């Protein structure tokens, strides 16, 4: 294999026997394992965190299938590229050959791009394998989702990452075996722990560390993490530390600090949609009724990030972060909901008062459903009427 390729690419397994960490999905006797063995894979969406093996699993299928295998990235490709592949797939179908199309990061495609796949999956022109780090329920259109099986991949365990790292250290053909690397087991464990379930991160750090020294120590590993990812692990403690710093800076109305923490996340490769979702939460939790346009700004930022992606959406998030930082703040909504939720837990499923219930049947009317309900417009919205269960009568959650 080309040694100029990244270690993570060179060490990508070609067989399910070497594919670690997803036994519940492709273990012996599992549906997908059997489908791959029989070369009868269905159209599917592979959903899992970065480095969990989505692309590797697609490559293994490519090795095992007799179908024509085509790959496209939703980040760098559009409808023109897709149509060329679909035209070739239609030609293959007329010649009696099947085509598997692997779309990496399929959540980056918009509705029209995803729509273009539908008739070809329906006709059997292609078998689709889509990979996504985002919840497909939100990022993949319903008609496409209904035509695919969704398989969920989990983050790799520390033990799996240790095995992957040792395999790379021992492999002389595609790994680092020829370099005679000196590394203690506790240092390998450190890499595995800091990689947070991401095999690509683990192998990238190992490769970078080996370029610094053939005697890899803990300090070299920490330097390798800092150089490769600004010491920012998307699933680990630093991830939560920085999103916390961003949230608290906005809450404290410090727009400059908020911009710094935003940049720390984006420059380290954080998914902009993750940040946008946190801004939406902030808009209601910390701004709330003090500025009802805050939620509109946050939702608009999420949509803009979805439309244009990185790096262009960095300024969109910057606009939203500064706006939210400078907004007047109120957590009345947040606190009110917390109080209401506490009463739900305390009192359980209190029955709805009879006068608030609908009575679509005669039996319900006879039981008193809807009786004595006061229709608000008839009272100029000034009626005196209790809307809470008797146990909570007069309770106030909002200030």
C-alpha cells in the first residue's frame, strides 16, 4: 500500500474478522454479516460517531461484493457528480450488473440532492450505503429513510482501540512495524483513553508521535494530541469544558470571550451543527422571554450552517454568538419549567379536570366531560376558571 497515505487509511481492515467493536451489528450470525456474506446488502444508513468504522464497513462490503462499488463524498460532491454515477449505474443495470453507491456524510446533502436518489433506489438501479454522524431522523429525508435500513455504530471501547494501536505498531507492511517503535503499554492506554472511541484519532496521534520520536512517551503523546487537534477531543472532557465556557461567557454577556471559545471549537474541527444546537438551547434557557427574537436568530443560524457548512458558516455562528451574548437575559422560562417538572415527579399523573376534557362521544358527555367549561372568547378572555388539577390549584411557576 502507498506509504504516503495516513496510517489510519493504511490500517483499514478488509475483512469483518478484523473489524473491531461492532459485534452487535456485524458479529457472527447477525443480519448484516449474513447479508454481506451472501452479497445481498440492503440500502442502508450507517449512523455513528467519527472513527467508529462507518467508512471501513463500507470498504469491507466493497471487497466482498460482486457489485460495482462507487464512492462519493457529500462534502465535496453535488448533483452533477451524482447524476454521472447514476447514469453509469443505469447502464450497469441494463447489462445485468448491480451498483453499490457509498455516500459519505450524507447528512451534508440537501433535500433536492437526497431526493435524486429515491427513484434509483426504488428501481434497484443502486443499493445505497449512506454514512452519517448526525441523527438520520433529522438529517435524512423521510422518503429516503423509509427505503433504507438504519444501522447504529457505537464508539469504540478503550480495549478495541488498544488492539488497533498494537496492530498498527506490529504491522510491518502497512503499519509502523519496520520503525521498531518503543512504547509502554500505559502510553498505548493513554492514547486509547484520549481518543474517546475514535480509531482515526488514535492512529493519527500514534503516527504523528512516531514522527517525533521512535521512543514514544506520555509527554510526546500529549504533544501529538495538541498538534493534531488543538488538544480538543470532541467526545471528551475538554469538549465539555469548552462548550461550558462558551455557554457561560454568553450568559455573562462577554461577547469577546464567547467568540474565543467558539473559535477554539471550530478551528479544532467541531461539528458546527452541534454548536448551533447548543445556541438554540441557550436562546430559550438564558435569554427566553427577555428577547423573543433570540430563538429566531439561533434557529436561523442552525439552518444557515446546515445549508453552507464549514468554513463559510463560521461567521454565521459568530453572529449568533455575539447577538446572544449582547441580549438582555432571563432564565424565568427555564426555572418555571423546572418547577413544573418537579411537580410532575412529585404528584405523578394527576387527572385532567373534567371541565377541561373534550367530549366527542355521548358517553363522555354523560360522565361530565367538558361540563361547565367556560369558552374564553365568550368572556373576553377574562373568565375565572381553574386550569390546574385541584392538588396544584393556584400554583404559580412564572414570576
